[in-house]
């Protein structure tokens, strides 16, 4: 998610292990768990869930700067691989490529397995994601209000009907949105389906602290998605903080803004997790 640009000499790194889990409908999926150093008091660590974006992408085993940064701060990190992730068998990677609701369920099932493992403090779980996984993070806040203690989203999708609306004002996303309408459905004719997967339309269910960040010049996912979510949560007096840099797009390019974002996330999880 981030390129921190931090020298790693003499920084102790934490090992990452592969853990398999089963979805509620029987798919055998996997994730990557990174545990922090044991505390002196023996207390179990909080858990930060880092879902991957895409959705047609995946995490891989190996060094991840954001994972190591948060683990260094004392958090356990869980990177679940939901259905639709690339590089697996057909029934995992290809058949469910547009099963957005089920992808969210997979993340929930993965988190509940780790919560029940005895490795982490089950009452101290936060979730974070960017782009598609920003949607997954806020979906977790909507669908599982008692599972998560806080949720953070960067450049997230919160209203799918708005994302794939029939607009021609942005040629860079027009064809992609047309493809989504053909494969997933039409916002007008499949209204209930879109409401079910749009956190903005069910924001009244969000009861936990939320952090929102979005580049205001994002051409892939409009910053209006996060602006509307921010306004909605503020109107409900929900605990929400934000960081919307003016000159950034879908991913932040400025080293200063990248550093500011990771600092904001660190402070958010430190306070609310």
C-alpha cells in the first residue's frame, strides 16, 4: 500500500507465516499472519487486518513495509486472501470475480478464525484497506459492528452505484465501468444488490471510529466517495477523522504525504485500538 522509504539497517523484522482458513461456504483460503515481539507482560497484541485491493490481485509472502511498520509498533497483522484473489484455482480466483459481498464475508471469516486462535486480543481488532479493500474495511464496520474496534480506508469505494454510473466525463474509467455493469449489474435495475454492498448507503450501522483518506485528484475512484462518507458520519456525530491531500491521485506520490498518511494511521490505531 505504501512505500515508506525508511532505512532498515538494524531494524528487527518480524516473521510472516501462512495460515489457511475456510469460508462459510467451504472454500479453502489463506492469509498471512505477522506477530509482533512478545510483550514483557505477556499481554496478547491487538490485531490490524490489512485486506488487499484489486479485487483481482493478492498479497504474497515476503517483506511488506507497512506490515513491518505496524508490527514494530506492537500490532499483529493479518492479511486475508479472499475469493477473487489472483493466482489460485479457478473456483477461487475466476468463478467468483464479482462476488463482492462474499469477498467481504471471507474477510470476516478469516478474522474470526484468528480472533478465536488465542494469539491476539479478540476485543482489540481494527481493519484497514485501500481502494477495493477500503470498501472491505468499511463493509466490516457495517456488517460486523461487534467484531472491529475501528476501521480505516484509503481511496475506498463506498457507493458502487455511483462508481459504475453511466457517465462519459472520465474516459479513463468509462470502459472499465461499462465492463462492471455488464458483469455485476446495473444500479437502476439491481438496486437492492448495490445497496447491500455499498457502505455509504448503510452508514447508519457504523458505530466504531473511522479514519478516511483520499487524494482529491483521484481519477479511478472519485474522492467524492470518501467526502460523502465523511459528511454522512459527521452528520450522525460518529467518530471520524480524515486526511484528503489536494494534489494526490489514487495512490499518494509525495513522500511527505505518504509519511503523513502512515503517521495518521499509526496515531489512529494507537488511539482507537
